C-alpha cells in the first residue's frame, strides 16, 4: 500500500470519528508518514495522534484507540474465513502448546508493539450442539468458527479476564476450525479462549464442552468411496469394499450410500459411481 492510500485511510477514520462524535470538530492536519527506526515495528509509522492531542484535547493513546475502530480491517491471510493452515508453512509457526486457557505468544516470540497476529486450532467434538465460547483479551480480538466471524472486540484497552465475554455458538460433530486474529498495540500479547458447556448457573459455568479436543492437525477428510486413502476412487476401493462385505464386523466408513448399514447396496452404489466416472 502506497503512502497516499495510507494517509487517505487515516483521514477517513478521523472524519468518521468526528461524525460519530468520538472526536471533536477540527481541521485535519497533514498526515505525516515515516519509516520506523526498528524494522519489527512495520513499514510505516505516524505521529498523528500526538499532533491531534492538542486539537482534540485528548490523550494520544485515547485518540489511537478511537481511530483503530474506524480504520478498515486488513485481511492479511487473503481469506481469513477459510483459513486451514499447515504448521510451519506459509509463514505459520510450528505448533505451540499451551496448558491452560491463557494463550501467550510473547512467551515464545517476544513482545512487539503495533502488530497483528493469528492463532489457529482445530476443535473436534463428538456431536453437533450449542456451546458457549468464553473469550478474553486486553486489546482487539476477532474469532472465526467454521468460516463465520462469531466475535469481535474493538480494541479499547480493558483488564484481561476469562471471560471478558461469553458468546453463544454452535459446533458441529467432528472437525471444527477456529481462527483468532489479535491486535497487539502496546507489547501485550495475550488472549484466552475456551469452548464451554452451556450453563446459566455461575457456580458451574466455564467447564469445557464434554468430549471437545483442541488439535493443531487433523486427518484430511477422504472423498466418499476412497477406502484406501490414495485420494481417488477406483477398482482398489471396490476390492476393499468386497473384502469388508465378507466380514461379520463392518466399519461404518464403508456405508457408501449412507443408509446406516454396510451391505450389498453399497457395492451397487460404488459400482454405479465407477461406471459413471471412468
């Protein structure tokens, strides 16, 4: 993004804040942009909040919190909602393990001010059902569950609690995807998240959903009929099904026609599929 586009976005954020009454009316000065002295602080920096402090009669930090709300969000992944990253690939770190609900990337990567970071996990549950997502953070935070944004906090500084908020969500049986996008404005790099039982009694609330497991990787789902896991459906899978039909105990994964049982009709269905997809 060129300097002109960045300054334009900041100007638009100031105007929106003035229109909403979050900032008083004043003539917007020129927006200065400069390269930070430390490369880890990003490509550009601006002291505009310091300059506006006198005009707005507000602390620079307060102005920064206001402007953040009116700046457009940037999708740094290209398609956040559909993220399903592999550990160690495309800029993602190797798996990091936390043994409680507090997620603290700074413990591994060190603190860094004015940045955005992502965290991802799979969640497996035994059945589809309602649940509560307990979430906490000192600063801005967004959470996607199975491609849907289910939570957003605008970033005004607050005491970090679990929970700061409780969100009603629905999880599906099997594999669910959770993506977290967190802002780190003053060197604090923490958030908390748990998927809990729905419970109205505060004395018992906050227990993790029964049978739920957070995982960094799951076995990719096979296409229907791919019984040997070679990413195609062919004569070898037909042979596998024939072998299973000769056994007294038959795995449900061979239920090709999804009627709740493994029998000759699954063989007929697979033969029809193979004849139509040569």
